[in-house]
C-alpha cells in the first residue's frame, strides 16, 4: 500500500518549515522513537496515525499485500482489549510470539498499513482504544513534535522504519 497526501501540507507539517530538512532529521526522529517506552511508542503511533488519517489515503491497496495482514488483524479483533494491548506491546518490544513472528514476515508497506488499520480499529472501538485522559510523556510529545516538523515523505519514511523494525523476523 502506498500512501499519498490529500493536500500539499499535512497537519504534521510545520507552517514555518522552509522545506529544507536533512536526512539527519529522519534518523534522529527514528532513533528518539526507539528510546521511548513501549507504551509511549504505541501512543506516538496512535496519535500520529490519528492526526494523519484525514490527510493520508491508502492508494493502490494491492501494493501493501494487506491480504497477508488481514489474518493477523482478524485474530486481534477476536481478542479481549487486554489481549489486544499485550499483542501491540509484544510487537513494539519485539517479543518472540506467534503473532510477532507472523508480523515479522510482512513487507515494509504492509507493516505500515497494518498499523494504520490498527489505528482505524482503535478509533472504531474494535481494538483497545487509548485510555481516556491518557497523557503522553514529555519524550513522546517531543517525538510527535519532531514528526510534525518533517516533510510528508520524511514522515512516511520514519513510520516505515519504525514499523519495519517491530515484530520478530523468524528468518533471522
């Protein structure tokens, strides 16, 4: 699945951004994300996908090979909210579980789309939603701020790197 912007700027775009960003911004944002706690990582993904949701549309659905992720998503939908949260934590923590291994073999675009779908399911209340009144840590807020300052294509690069690194690749 490829993602396209519905507008020239996104809610993550900094209106004062001159458009000049170095590759270091992507690397530093990705690195900062990896140092967050697992719960803060999940919160950043949820907030980011929720914010971007109105500006990003899945294009060319076959490109992401979502049919490979549908089975995982269906398994998660059948779980209790506590189990769903544990699965997401396991993926972020790279814990060796059957679901983490199944996720690990997905392609980069499918992993990106998988988390997009999870955020959508969270918004619908099918998957465990963010706790009411949840407050992200200072570090998580800083990562979100860094994401907002990136160009759209850089944001997608960060998300792709983050989601690709989750789960366990059983082939390694």
